[in-house]
C-alpha cells in the first residue's frame, strides 16, 4: 500500500545534472513506500519553498531535503535524512553519520564539483510514468 505523502518531503536537486538524475532514480527505487517527492532546484516548487540562497547558481551542486516537519537539510545531512526516510537496508548507511560534518561535506563537495564530468545528462534515460508522477515542477 502507498502511504500518504506529507506536504513537505521533497528532495531538491540540480535538474540539469547528469549525475543527479540517476541519484534521484536510485532514491525512487529504494523508497518502496513512495514517501518522497522530487523537484529540480530550477523549478517552480523550489522557487515557492526555498529561499534564493538555496537556488542561486553557486548552490545548484547542493542537494536539499525538505522533511515533513519543514526542516531543510543540505549536502551530507540531506543524504542521511533521505536514507532515514526511505527505510530498508539502506538505512544502515546512517552509521557513517558519526563522521565529522566537515569531513562528510568535504567528500560531498568533491563529488559535487566533478558531477557534470561523471555522467552526461544526455545519457540519462527518460523517466518512467511512475517516476514522472513523483517529480514536482
């Protein structure tokens, strides 16, 4: 059974990033209860729910997670909150949250800096109808 989706339980991502699209599809795949929705940082939902600080060009490399209690998490904290909310065995990765935030975010930043060269957006498959239904404008 599909659980009702809270108003805010959204992963915001760079909609023009070839690395971000497969990452979002992976989250969709492990989110069996379909709790989380998704929105590009360049879209209308981000404009409505996030301040400009999160949407400016320099910030597009940062994943933002808006939890059901309207709290915003960025970078590695967003990653761990997303895992916590998807459930399943992926939740076990939360053990790495014990690492210092600065260290975790430096790893995140290193990957984010190279994200456009890791995977081309042109290589991304077209989302399925189910995936499209969970993506907000």
